[in-house]
C-alpha cells in the first residue's frame, strides 16, 4: 500500500510540477517526525546540503527514506523547517507546507514507478503537459541524449533492460528541471559497470544544472565513488557528516565503522591497561577470546565495541613464529565466499572473523572449510567504538 501511495504521489507531482530552472541553492533542513509503530521510531535531523551529491548512508530503518519523503512532501514532519535558498518548502511555526506538486523536487526510488503502458517518450513527457508540443519534443530529445537512450523512445519499459529503465526514470525526473533530486537506491539492482556509466552521466548533467542531489545507498563503494559529502544516519539521528575521508578516519559508531570498511565488529569487555606500550587487554564477547587493543581512558569492565577490517587480518596455515603481533588466534575455516576478485574466508577463533585473501592466495595456501589456520591481528588495526 505504501508503494502504491508513493506512485500516486509521484504521478501528481509529475503532472503538476512547475518546470523551470532554479539557480543553485543550499538546501537547509531541521526535521522532527515521530512514528507510533511497534518499536517507536523518531526522526530528528538537522544539516545543510549544497549543490552536488550528498550521500545518505545507514542501516535499514535508520530514517533515510523518511527524510527523503519529508523533503519531497510525501511525509509531513511534526516540526521543523525545510528550505532551499530563500524558498520555504515547510515551516511548522509559520504553518507553511508546500504541496508535493509545487515543490519541483525530482524523486526516483527503487521501484522506479515507470508507467508500463507508456513508451519511453510517454514516460519522460508525463511532467511536461503544460508545455507546447515543440518545447516537449526539445526537452525530451535533450534529456534522452544526455542519458544515452535516444534510440529507445518508442519502446515500453518491458522492452528495455534494467539499466535502460533506470536511465528512463532519471530522465523523467530531470526533464522538468527540478530544484532538488532525491535518489532512493534506484541503481541497487545493477552491476557495477552499468551503475558507474549511469552515475557518470548524472554527474555530467549536474555540472550544468548544479542542484542538490540526495543519494541513499548501503554501498560504501558508492559513497567513496560519488560523494564529496556523506551524512550517516542511525536510529533517526545524524551520527556523522563530512567528506568520506573525514567521516571514516576515526569511527566511533558502528554504522560509521561499517562505512569505513570494518567487516568485523564485536562486543568487548575492557581489562588491564598497559601504559608502557599504550595498549590494553580486552575480551571478545561472548567467549572471552583475549584481544589487545589501543588504550582508551575507560575503567575495567566497561563494555565497548571493536572494529577490525577483514583486509587487515593476516592468515597463516602454520603457527606464526618471530612476529611482534600480540593477537594471534588459532582457528578453523568455516566457509569461503567468492566476492568479485577476492575471497572472504570465515574463520572460527572462538568468534567468527572474516578475512579477505586474493584468489592466488587461496590457491597457493590450498584453503578449504575445516582447515586449521592462524589469524594475526595487529593491535593498532583494532578500532574501539562506544556501544
């Protein structure tokens, strides 16, 4: 039902959207929204976004889509302000709530919501009903050319590929010259090469139009490929924001650690501090596997989280000798998973750790489930976080 309601709202917005170019402006928002669901959820965020890509990153249920819906006008916040430059979309105190059809916001979500009975031309032209035939033709030809789908104009959605459908959805949202573009994982189902080509075309389009683009993703690769800026949401709150490099440099929350590429995240119980070498002893929970980490100023028995990148763990098939590393874990391989050009090795060392090796290393070491191995983790590869 929610998807149907969104589709209808988008139809209304497309049919009534004023189609005029808007000068580049900063979108500023302060939004509060509470939902009475089985597990109560509230959205409480405040930040600004300039022209260009702002990546919204976070786990499912963090509030990313709800935030986009508030900007588009599909969800009415309980309080706050949403403003693009001097133009106010929503202001609870001033009792301003601009209709979806008057916000001129482009929105492409994962289902794409293309009209199956219309051709590519018909889908793209849907928001241009108030223009002359000549102007419609000019705009359609221009946007189809920009997204490399000019030859598909007479085909229907079921007659083209998934990547082509995504291009049509983008073209339909952009042909009206929106002042903001919202992208809710519309490229999630595509392979990396197809996705990259579409994003290159979108970047090129935005170099000419300069509008804020909000891009929701669960992919850390997309964060670093796309974003000059990333906003990380967790539980309806902003827990980190800035450039991808700045956000990932010292993650203190689990969601940020996932963005920074920490595949292994565990609970730990803090033990003794070793002032002379700037480390402390911890125990991985459950099970009590000992782990030495960088020292932080907390008391014994405090519960923290620790993140370890899979690529920072060394794997050996015989007991390591002559190493300075203090964290050496004997274990057994549980599973090997092929992931593009590398292998993820899941190893039971009292907890399950993920290790990344190359295809060549897998073959040279003759790795297989059940094989006894040793994992080596350097102390300063461990990133401590609050619970």
